[in-house]
């Protein structure tokens, strides 16, 4: 690995910057502000033959008491520089940046987490498995601390109050404006490798919460690339199939799930999200650890029976959706990324496939038990007729 020859370190009034020139400008490479020991480490990278030697020299110059903390910062800095093409070479392997502590089950996908165990949120516990070195994960994620590169020179795909997404030639950069301890996340275009950077001096409890939510964006992007799509919906298990209640926030999907639970004794599997796929055997519901504010995220996999799209009304009525309405209604409720036209097309293609493999209804409903009764009658009739899309 070597330094990109079209970057120069410049000390400007607001700090040290790596500035692109020549071919790096033509390739729209980012300008990067260096914080902490970043400038010193960059000078060592210029002088040393490889990154490992530079990191060793950087750490050797520090007081011994600071070396353990700084080791993670240095590895994270080098990893981010490689991810954005400032240091030439492949996107870093997260396993080289931190020791793996657990495998996280995201539906059927195995996500290898390389981070301090103290940063693992308690809601991950039912989904964590011991690291199996013999099994290749579908995604590897390292969590390090240090200064993350900024988005200068990258193409902005999305920017809102909660999430910013930028695209470079060899990576995607995610930033989370409402998360004070997460500096950003870089990942490969396929999402199989990712590096999440925490600000130095992060608050452990707050960072644990922020990391839990940041990982959702990283993991669901990879799941989408592997053919698994997430929908905003509450889910219940009835007659050995999963039934989804999907609606915008505040419309009543959690209320409807509770009506089913109270009226028919069925379990709620997840109060907010469902991971879905379609195989030769039909549509399948997969579990996720993220569940909004519901606190319900059971780790169970079942066949998917159907989806009810809820709409508030003064009376209860279940209308089977005609085939031409199904794909768009389904796509509009997916929360898998639509950062690019290609990702949007992937969602639409999956929605059209899903629409042929499960039941779909529009449920005009009140927040009363009669709403659950109305949908239950529609589902029972659907199953008696064969239960196909």
C-alpha cells in the first residue's frame, strides 16, 4: 500500500488538511481535515514503507499510557484513508482493524462485529452468536475511534436531519448528524465491509445507543444487496404464517398488532420492522433486532402470509388489493435504501415479486377490536381459498 501521490498536507488557519491536486481533483477525491494526531501519522506514512511501520512509529513516539487508546485511533485513521482512496490499496478488511467479538444475525445474514464488547447494545443479545472463524460472514464491520474523513469532494446522494450519504469511487460514506459520538461510516459499494468511526473521547453509553442505530443502516444496505428487503410493519404469527400491518408512523400498526394479541392470543414478532425475501418456496419473514420503540423483536423465521396496509377510517373494511396496485403500495413501505436509482429499481423489482407471493389488503380501520375481526375474516377466507398471492 502507498500514499496517493496526488495529495498534499497543508496547514491552513482552521487546521491541517489533506488537499487533492492533479488527478485526484479530476477524480473528485475529497479534501480531508486532519484532527488529533492525524497530521503526525500522515507525515509518518509519507516516510515509512508501509502503514504498519508508520503506525508502529507513531505509537512509539507517544507516552506508554496513551498507546493502547491511540492504537485503535491509528488503525481507524488508516482504514478510513484507504476506504476513501487517499491511501492506495483495497478497502481495509475490518478484521485487520479490530478483533472480532461476535457475529450478529440479521435475518439469515451473519454480520461479523469487530468492536469492544461494551459497545454492543443489549437489544442485540438474542441475535449474537460466538464468532465462527470457519464460516465466512456476509458482512464485516469494524468499530474504531478517531477522526473520520469528511464528505468534501464526494457526491451527495442524500442529506436530511438524521442521515447523510455520499458516494466515492470505491466507497460510500454515511454520516449521522443527530448522533454526537458517531463520526461516520465508510463501506464498500457492495456493503460487505464497513468501518464505523466513533469520535475520540466518546461517551460509552451514548455511543452504544448510537451504534445500535447506525448499524441498522449499514446492515440493511448489505441485506438488500443479498436479496433481503426491510419493510416498516408490525408483525404477528397466526395459523403458522406471519401477517404484517404496515402504515406510516402514528397510523396504528402497533395498536392493530395489540388488538390481535389481546383478541386471539397471537404473538407479536416485531413491532416495527420485517425483513423479507422470496424463495422457491414462497415469501419468508426473517427476524431483525431493530424494532422501533416497541421493544418486541423475537428471533423467529416463518412463512409470510400477507400484508395489510392500514388506513384510518370511521368504519372497518378489508379490501383485497388488485394486482396492479400491489407493487407500488409494497415498495412505498420498504425501508431498504433508495439512495440511487439502481437501489430504487431493486426495491421495485422485489416489491413486484413479493406481490405475487402473498396476500395484500387495504384495511380501513378504527382502533377498536372490530378492526382485527374484519381483517381476520379476510385472512381466514384467503387461507381457505388456498392462501396464494
